[in-house]
């Protein structure tokens, strides 16, 4: 059991932890698998290191920043780590936080930026007697950003975890690009208490959002169908034009279909909490 948390595992240590984990699970044919682990599992520090690597590169969030920002929430965190079995290295990671009210990072941080109190946010979305999770981080390492399976596994696994735990609402702070990508795969999100975008932790355009996990998979499957229907309305926007727009639409449809159905993904999720 971990007694401290690390955001700076060396590549050698990371590979050793991942290799040890892979030895403990039945072999699989697929290249990638997702491990769902608690905050004190050895793989949790691997996930934290992925978070820090991506967030430091994108927003200047160093290990010290990550420790200060997420330290209060570590004991309520669950991690979703995508592992590349070919290299015994991580490919991407995500984190959810369980709790009520200001025990969730999004609800603790958002009021200072949107001018609404935690109570006002809870009332605006009827969250007071609901089960609410914070989808706190999503991070894919640069080498895997062209491998759509990695992000698909992260989204699919979080959706299934919410269903398994009866989660009614998911709150999150997303930068503009992540918000655009999630909208295009069919996730419906609404601004917390009607809020506008704001700067946050190095991101110039962050949105505080609420979504409904019970609707994720039906909505994503519907989006996949709509993206494949010429002239049919779909959620989100594709900024490209002509052939590039068509190709982007087809790729988005394929990703949404895989996330919505779990085909090729569900058998590679290991619930190791």
C-alpha cells in the first residue's frame, strides 16, 4: 500500500511496476488494456506520472503543482490507466474523484471562477441527493495521440465505472479542446449554473461542466449513427472542410461506435481496485 504519492516515476521504475502488474493478469491478445485501480495501488503512481507529464507539457503544471492541486483528493481518487502491453509502458490515464459538494475538486474550484457558490451549483443541477463524481483528469501521452483506442478506452471505462456505481452526475473542468472532442463523440454537457469559460491552471479557456452518466452510452451510440448519415444533424462541430471534413466525421463515428458499444474494449478492462 502506498503511503505517499509520486508524480515523477522514472521510466525504469514505471516499466518495472507495469511489468509486475502484467505478470499478475491473464494474457490478452490485444495491444492495450485498461487497469482500474484505487489511489493506493502501485499503478496509481504510474497514472499520476502520466497526468503530470501531459499537464506539465500542455499547461506548465509541474509535479509540485499537481501535488498541491490534487493532494486533498488523493484518498477519494480512482485511476484508469491504459497500458501498452508491447512496451510495458503507460499510454494514457484518467482520474475520477468521489465525494459530495466541495469534496469534489471541480465544485471546490469552480465558484471562484464562475461567481456561483457550491450550494447554487448543487441546486441548479438538482445534485443534493445525487451520487456525483468528478471526472478530474484525462491525459494521453504524445506518442499515443494518433492511436484512438487509448482515448476510447479511457472514456468507455469511465462510463462503465459510473454505471457500476450508480453515478447520477459527473462534473468536470475541461479545456476548450477536450470539450470539443468529447462533444463530437456525443457526450452531452452543460455549463455549471450557466457559467462561461475562464482561465484555469494554465488553460486559457476552461469550462466547468455537468453531464449525466446514465445517458453517456445511448447518446454516444446515437452520435455514431448520426455521424454516418449524410446530411444528418450531429452534436459538435467539425471545423475542416471538404474531404478532410468527411474523413474527420468518419473517424469520429468509428470512435463513438467503439465507445458506445464497447466492442474490442470491454474484454480488455481489468477492475483491479
